[in-house]
C-alpha cells in the first residue's frame, strides 16, 4: 500500500485512522530504506539528495491521473476480483510509467524516497510537495468515482 491508498482506506472506514497513520510512517520509512538499499547495491553513495527537476502543470496533472487510476484500479479490483489486486497494481503501474508525463510515482512515500536519490529516478525536494498534492487530489477523486462505479453489494 501507499499513503494515498491508506488515506482512502481510512476515509472509507476500511482502516482505522490510527492504523492508517502507523502505515504511513512505515511506508515512508521503508521507502527511504529501499532507496538506500538500492544505492548500496549499485555502489553509490547511500545518502544523496536529488537534483532532478520535476515540476509544472503537466507533471502535476500526470501525477493526479496516475494516482487516480491506481486507486480506482485497486478499489475496483478489491470489489470484484480481490485475489487479482497484486497483478492489477503491477500492470497498472507499468502502463502508467509510459502513459503519464510524470512517469507515475503515484505514491507519496515513493515521492519522498525518490527525493533522496540523485539518479534518473529522482525528484528534487522542492518539487515533492506539489507532486504529493496532485497524488492526494487524484486519490480523492478516485475514491468519489469508485463510490459511484462500484456500489456495495446488495
């Protein structure tokens, strides 16, 4: 899961707010540890800060769309084919990498973690807040759309 998904789950009362907060802390911490592990595997300095500029309305719209699609994919798959969630998420993220201008971070924890990697995958720390705002907008719109598209079973 990611913080946007955790917030949607809490808003839908599928996860308690204290649990969502704990998940978000863990998601951020393990995202950062993952970046550091990747650096170590490739013999790069573990501690880095990105200089890759990712900003502008096109990038933010791309992130909102990427996160909208991810959350809608998760909610629809949970509703109709729950065992398929892992494959659905993987396939969606792979596709969204190619069809969004932002390369589909679609995850606030990953966005923060990638600000700590001065590689092609990075994002400058100053660009992180608007990416996260766009992700949360996309997640919120997906939650509303899912309520309309995927009514609870009768």
